[in-house]
């Protein structure tokens, strides 16, 4: 009978697949729980970092499995390949995030007006955690923003503030942002939409059968003297604060939009900040760029310098 040597089995390859599955499940479950609001961001970061350490160990075990397969023909090639793929599923996104951590400035508060940023209407709730955090409004942080995001500036539009405000609210509604507080908004949008009284009168008219009803007859009222009444000046300043979350990871962000009317133009400033950590990985700058780009499309043709 021909001699058939029995191939040894690579323990490292087997453990690379087992630990790889555990690391991927740990990272996915942590991200999913954070996305639905059941796990705070610092705890999610801790779980992902633990999964990253396991993934690095899994990659080392997979390399050992490939080495044993090549030199002594040990079984475990499929297990080593599976472990390597699962390790890279974690290490590649974490590596991209680490590159942004190194290349981008360590700031978490971005504003289009560095000298006079808009003030929060409601101070964001910052919970203490193991992740360090500094004051994002200090001069050093603003200087880092100027160096890294010099293109992040406000917008001037050749239009009235009420029109620009409606466009801002439309874009924010499309992005599913939640309004937290505002100043000067009610006075600007008052009269732009039908009031409840108008709706009630339209509903009553729709229920009428066409016959005269003495009880519903309008009572005559004295006509006001419009010429002697002074019109209230239209507000030239408005601030709206929103709460947003990133699309994939659900990272909470606070957004502030300030509108200032100057003669026949309206200037729009923005401020965006994250609540955890001292590094935003550039997501606040991306949020401001995306919003202003969509606002330009909404107000197409009246954007100025």
C-alpha cells in the first residue's frame, strides 16, 4: 500500500478563524447598539478598540497558519484565509480613521466665523468619559481650523432673510435634523404659511351646503386706519440650533445656523461640534460643506461672495 503521510493541523489557523468571528461580532454589535442609542459613543469606541487589538492578533495567527501551510503542509489554509479577511474587515476602517486622526487637526468645534462664532442657544450636554476633551473655542483650536479648513467660510445671498431662512429649514428638514431652539424665526415665518384661522374658515366653507346660515353670518367690524398704524420692522437676525447624527455610525452633532441681513443681502454662518472626544475626524467640516452646498442649490442663482 502506498504511504500517505498524515498532514498536521495548524492550531494557529483554527484560532485565527474563531477569534476573527468574535472580533467582527464584537465590533458590529457595538456599532449597532450605538446606532440605535443603547450604547454611548465612548463605550462604543472602547469596544471597537478591543476588537481592533483582537483583529491584529488574528492577523498574526493567520500569517502563522499560512507559514505552516507553506513549509510543512499543515492543514488550515481556509481557516487562515477566513481569519485574515475578518481581521482586515476591522483593521482597514480603523486604519482609515487613524489616518484622519493623524492628518487632520485635533479639534471638535468648527465655525465659519472664527473671530465671532455663533453662541449656542442651548448648551450641548457633554457627559464626562474616559476620552479626554478640551475647550474647542480656545484660540489655539481656532488657529488649527484656519490652517486646516481655510475654505470653510460663510455664504452671502442676494435675497431677503425670510427667503433664505425658509431654504435653510427646507435643507435641514431634508437632512432629518431635529430643531432644538431658535431666535427670531417665528417673526420671520409668520404669514408665510396659512394660519389656523384661515384653515378653520376654509373647513367651515367646505362644510357649508350653499345655503345662508344666520348664525354663521360675519359681524361687521370697524375698518382699521392703516395709514396711522406703524408697521413692525422685519427682523434682520435669526439663529436656529439643530441636533444631527451621522448617517452610518450615528455620531451626535450639534449644529448652529446664524442668519444676518445686511441691506439687500443675507449672510449665513454655521457652527458644528461633536459631543465626545477632542477630535472630530473631519466630520464637522464635512457637515458644513454638505449643508452649504445643498443650500446653494436651494437658493440657486442668488449666492454671492
